[in-house]
């Protein structure tokens, strides 16, 4: 299976660390100006939809984290190997 984004697992971790439900997170995103449903939050977290740069900014803003924190940490390996691993990894 090819995942459509690499930030879903980190979004879920940050959301759960705040003890927000997906519905509550969707409301916080809506208040920030991003029209999104709970179902769409789920799809982002499950990596079944692409995330645009604009959406990425809203997610980071609502979670109050730097954008780069939404991306997985790259271990000491070549970029090609890292990206190939992300394609196969179910977080």
C-alpha cells in the first residue's frame, strides 16, 4: 500500500497527547479557518489522503507545533532509502 502523506502518525500523536478527540481537533481547525470534518481528520491520520502545504500550516497552527515536527525523524540514511521506508511503514 502506498501512503499518501507522511505526517498522519505525528498528527495523531500530537492530538492524542492533548487528549483531543478527532471531533474536537476538527473544531479547533475550523476555528482557525480550515473547514474540515472529523472524517477528514481521520483520513489524514490514516494517511489515505494527500495533505497540501496550506493544510499542513493549519495542522501545525492548531496543534501549536513547528511544521517540521509533523514530519517523521530521518535516521542516518540516504534520502531515497528513508522515503522508501516511509512508503512501507505502518506507524
